[in-house]
C-alpha cells in the first residue's frame, strides 16, 4: 500500500480538469475523451483487476466501462464529478460480470512487482500481498468495494457515496468495520 501514497485522490484542480475534458467531449471533441482515457484508465483498471479472475477480464471490463461512458456521455452532468460517474459505471460493469461469473481476485492482475535484484524482499512483499488480498477477498462485496475505493484509489467519502449510493457516515462505518474484519482475518 506504500505505492498508493504516490497516487493521491484527484485534487479539485484535477477533478475540474476531468470535468472540463468531459464537457469538451460532450461537445464533440474526441481528443478530450482520449485524454480522459489516458489520465484515468489505469485507475479504473486497478479497481477492476482487484476483483476479477484474470487480467483479460479486467481489460475487457475497463474497455466496456469507457465504451459505455463514451456512448452515454450526453447523460453526464458536468456539475458533478466525472471521476465518480465513471467509477460508478465500472462498479456496475463489475456487478454484471459477477452475475455471469463467480470471480476471485487474480493476484497477477494487481501485483506488478518491479524488477529488482532483491528477490527475498520481492518474495516477502508478494507473500504479504497475497495474504492481504486473500483476507480482503473473504470480505463481503460492499466492504471490498468501499475499502478499495478508499484505501487504494484514495477517493473521498463524498465520491464513494456517489458511486455506491451510501451516505458518507455509513461509508465511514463500513471502512471501520471492514478494516476490523480485515485485521481479524490476518
């Protein structure tokens, strides 16, 4: 999770930039949507990769998410957060995927260890990641989703509330309980 410290939740300026790009895309600027894809596709992919069996499923769901966003761009309200809108689409794509297939986490899809000469540290990190992911995977779907959005993607409670349809206070309780369950599973 140390890596996630380098990926901060979008600043207000970044959020405004995404909204501006989305508005430009609504007005016919295809390059603006391409810029959106370039900026946030990795985040959407990581969100999905945590929850599906293999990388190909995560790539397909990411593509489906952006395709649906593109096709329904006219429905996006520029007064709201584009990031939460597209994460909501990704979440529903994931739910649809679950309905078709009972999925488990693919560790290879989310553990991209950098080439290193320190094999022992790499092995220990991978083992620790497997243990945390296994414990996370045993949590109910809502806990998995909320913890991933909060701790890995570092979204604000207000953004997660838009994605999940839950209140911010309820999300704080879910995060607390989820972390408690995660600790007890570890």
